[in-house]
C-alpha cells in the first residue's frame, strides 16, 4: 500500500518588543531566573492586563507580508489548562476571533513553486520555563518568559513531505527577519514549531488520525521528527493497528518520537473571551501605515536581482535566503561591472569560508565593500583569479583592503604583451620535446606551457593574454 503524508505546522515566533505583551516587564533573554516578573505576568489577584500596541503592529506586519485577511475586530480569549509554568492556570490567546486569517507563502520545491496556505496568525502570551533537576526529584520554574509576546502562525495541511516542511519554515523565518519583527533565534526559543502529522492511502480524500509533535527548535529536528513519525504511522497501519491521536516529543538522543499525552481538542481548553481585555479594532488607515513601512520581501528581492543583475534563479534564491546576505551581495554587485562575478565569489569563496569557521554573514571577517573592491580588481584585469584567492585569504586574516595587500605583496597582474611574449618564447625554447609533441597533436600540453609561464611570472601573468600569444607562437 502506498501512502500520502499530510503535514501542518504551528509556528511560535517571539516578537522583538522590549516589554511583555500585557505588562511593562523586560523581555531580555538570559538574565537570572525570575528577575523580570510583576503582579500582572504572575497573575496576582486584582491585576489588569494592558495590551502592548507594538505586538499588534508586528503581528499586522506579518499578516500583510503573508497576504492574510485582517479582521476589523478581533478579541483575546482565555485558554484554560493547568501546568506548573502557567501562573494564572490559563493562557491569554486568540480563538474564535483571531487578528488575521487565510494567507499563504510560496516555497520553491524540486518540481517548482508550491503554495502553502496559512490558516491564521494570532497573538498570545508565552508560558514560563521548567528546569528539571538531573539528580533529584525536583523541578524549578523561571517566570521570566511568562507573558513574553508570541505570534502563532498556523499553516493549512498543505505540506506533503519533511523536506517541504523545512522549506516552509526557512521561508517563514526569512520573512520574519526581513520585516524585522523577531530575531527568530531557534537556539533561544524565539522561533519554534509544533508539527501535526498524519498519513492516508494514496489518492484518498480522507485524512488519517493526526499526531502532534511538540516543541521542535531546529530545521534538522523538524525534518527528522516528521520522517520518523510518518514511518511509525505507516508501520502501525500496515500491521493492521490503529494510530491514536496524541502529542509526542522528539527524543534527540535516540532519534525517535515518544508519547507525551493524549491530544487535547479545542473544547478541552474551555476557551472564553477574556473579560479584562477590550476588542481590538483595526481600520484601513492603520493597515496602510504599516503596509508602507514593510521593506522589500524575499520573493520581490529575488526577482529584482535576476532582472537587475542578470544572475540565475538559483543564485538569486541563495543570495536572498537572508536579508543580511542580500544586502551584502547588493553592495558588492553595485561596485563591479559583472555582478555574476560577485555572485560567484560570495556563494563559493565567502560562504565556504563562513561555513568552515561556523560564522554568519554578519560575522564575516571581510566587509562587503572590501570584497567588492577585490572583485573589481579581477573584473578590471588588475589581478587574475588565482592571485585574487591569495588576496582573499589574506583579507580574511587581517581585514586589510585588497589594494593594500596587492601593493604590499607586489601582486599586480602582468598584462604587458611584450613582457609576456618574451617569457613565452623562453619557455618554448626550453621545452623543445613538449613543443614537438604539441605540434604532433597532443594539444592538452597547452596546460603544461601555461603552468610554466605562470611559474615564471609567479602567477601574475594575465591568463587571457598568455593563452592568445602562446597558441599563436605554438602554431
């Protein structure tokens, strides 16, 4: 029996406000436990929450960026459940009246563009954090994160494979960073995901029983967890067993999902409108003001790069995979005559170096303007590609300008035809046997002669001029 996978993702994004969603406590990460709390976020009797306007604006920004329909009136609700890290015994979220619905993003798969629908984007508060003692039957609670503003993005079940899930998450994270509403740092928990996974016989229109995998915080873990769950469910069905609706966790040590609890339905949470918070009214003028602040988004930037800089779709997709990388490329591309040369240097040399050193583009030891200057020297035949790589390595070590390195090391390319010709004649004279073989049909020996000439000039001869004169002389 062949199966199809049906996958939907719920992504929680921590918004980059300075204060929490309903109080004035700091959202700063990494401070000592329970130092950013107050009676409001701890749910003390008699306190009243006050909505942080910036949270609404950031959520509207993402809704517009993903073509969602924005509700003119939305409302907060109380999601009731008991858990030690939830001081009020309910979470303020949105249920029946979310701020936005029915959007989409496009992902680029091996077989082309695929649209993934977004069911809703809404606001809610985060819970606290439990730390379990390894050696004693003891758990500790840190309420610093309680009340930190979250934006939840719920996809339609349009994702068909673990790979598509990874592409969707990367695209979503990229948009979040482009519009600058979150750092989307997965290690710090500001971008995390729950995956809903089911299988059904190929061609069926009826979804199978859904299983939720909770709290996935890396692209790799998302893909591996979904693949494991698909295989687990297939195995159960093929053995005539029954898949139960439940919430499972991803065990990173043993690379498998493990049961956590039976899956709750919405009615289990006993949602009801929060009586302490007014409805949110959003008019067209507010939407327009926010729309006007949204920068160029990844897809639009990719299409512009293809058109303006004449680079292939693949290059443009890689270079717009983060706003910082796109900005870096654009600085370089505007400094040179051949933007494709800038694209090649960034994707091969620079990203290779950063990957080797485990650094991001923001941590690059070579600035965009310096790399642009180096590429310009190659583009204008001041140095050749081989010398440029030597200069690049030197720049990575000491952050000097390429012109200074070329001057200090005497690396300017030799483009004087008469000087190159005299060296070529000397190489031909010193290698009569190879000349005879070349003339006898062994044309691959051309590389040998080029190598000898480069050796004589310490790699500084202009390769194009070398080849032109050499072929002429050998003929």
